[in-house]
């Protein structure tokens, strides 16, 4: 561990949020002169042509999402989004890009959709010499750039697979090619997950993964690894599906997450937020692509309100297209090569993520470079 000073948050950062007009979300444009940056995950939330909304302070700055805990580094003209945006300006002696990286590394506890700046302000920040800050930022930037390029490649491959589906079959929601349709219940076995009693500790162990909606990542073909496992006893009380089953988020805190889908490439159990279909005759890769293309059909079955819920009865009543099995197999064969390439990129991205986390840990402990030999 280095002997670098560790300073309170307010000695390193000033809150420059006040005194700036904020763009109402209803006024965001898809393209225009000035970028609108809010607390969401996207780098740019929208645009405006009104210069009155321009941030008036010095650049660069770090944007913090008070509700989302997201950090962004901004070094060009921007306008603040309406809600939950904190503009953090480095104090003299603090490099802005270093500040972005060190704050992103901080583990801020989640308080749901509440305010998190109060937690951030309690943090202390390790402050190496300014030259060292710049070196650390350059190293982390270089690896982060590699991660960004991998994500772009994965996104493009995903778009290729989905566009191949649409080229062959058309939009399943409007069915322009007039394929026969059937309700989902006739295309396979539909099941809703459950939660074995937590009062019985013997239900939980290490026998089988227990999938939650967090493990359904719409950017990935297959389920991510669960953080919680059931015992053999718990598995007998759970809903369990095998490889080739498609798991769909049907209960979520955000309606946007309703209809997210991923494929099981191993036997898993799953909770009540999820409906799963195990195809009977249809190609699983075709059915997965169709459910993704027809996500809005799932969302249309959702209850009203800020959150979403699609019951099993509503889910299995969704009508999907049923083209000839030979055409489904042809589609699966065509996208299998794309899937393999995408999975390769995903593995490389995971390796880069691990490297980045290791570099962060070492950098902020002063262990990024070995000390010169005496």
C-alpha cells in the first residue's frame, strides 16, 4: 500500500450543479446541436438546440447519477438532464480523468431509487502526485477503450443475427409474410418459476443454479451465471428447465425489462419473475430470435403501472409465427456462426473486465508499478 495522502471528498471535489438550467426529459430531441447528459447509463440521453441550457462551468467534469450511481467523464459542451444529475468538478491538484476513474471504483451502497450522493460525499479519496494521477488514468483509459471496442463488436454481431431473422421471416408482430400463427402454449411447455421456502435452509446449497431476472442480459444469447444456488432438496421444489429452454422476464421493476429473453445452455432453476418455454418442435434459436423481435408483444400483455407483470396465462396466449421447420433450421445454421463469434467476444470481454478491475485495485493502492530495485 502506498503512502499517498487520503483526503476527504470535499477537499477533492466541488459540486458545480447549481446555477444551471436543466432540460426537461419531455424536451429531449433525437439529434440537435447540444448533447443532453443525464443520470442514465447512456453516454448521451438526447439533444437540444437551446443554448440557455448549456452548462456554464469549467470543463472537464465528472457527472454522477444521484439515483443510478452512474459516472460519466465529460470534456465538451453539454446540457444537464432534468433529474438526479450532479456535476462534480475536480479541485486544484486533482486530474479530472483520474477523479472519474477513482470515483467509478468506489463501492456505493444501493438505496434503490433514492439519493446516493450522500454516500459518495462520505468517501475518502486517495490522491497520488498529479503526474502519477495522469499515468494511472492513461493506463485505465487504454484498457477501457479495448472493452468499449469489444462491446461494439458484440452489439454489431447481435444486430446481424436479428437482422437475418427479420430478412427471412419479417416482423413477427405484424407478420407481413403471412406465416401461420399459434399461441405460445402450443409451441412448447410453459412454466413460471418459484422460490423454495427460505425458512428451510436445506433448500439452498450448490446443486443447481437459481436464475433471477438479473441473469437475463438482453445483450447475451445465454443466461449469465447465477449468484445463488439450490440444493438437491430445493431443486425438487423448484421449477427446472433444461438446455434450449428460453427464459423471459415477466415481472420487473421497469416495464422496459419486461420481455428480455435468454437461452439456458445448462439445466437451471428459476424464480417467479420469469416464465420459461421449452420448445417442442420449433428450433430454439429461431424461437429465441422471434421472442426478441416480438418483445413488444410480451410488453403489451403486461399490467399497467410503472412496474410490469405478465402472468403465465397472458404469456402463453401470445401468438407467434410458425414458418416451416426447414426454414427455421436454415436460419439456425446461418446464425450459429455469428453466435460462436459473439460468444468468443464475450469471453474476451470478461477477461478484459477482470484485467480492468485488477488494474483499478492495484492503481488506487499504489501497486500498479513495481518499485525500482535498490
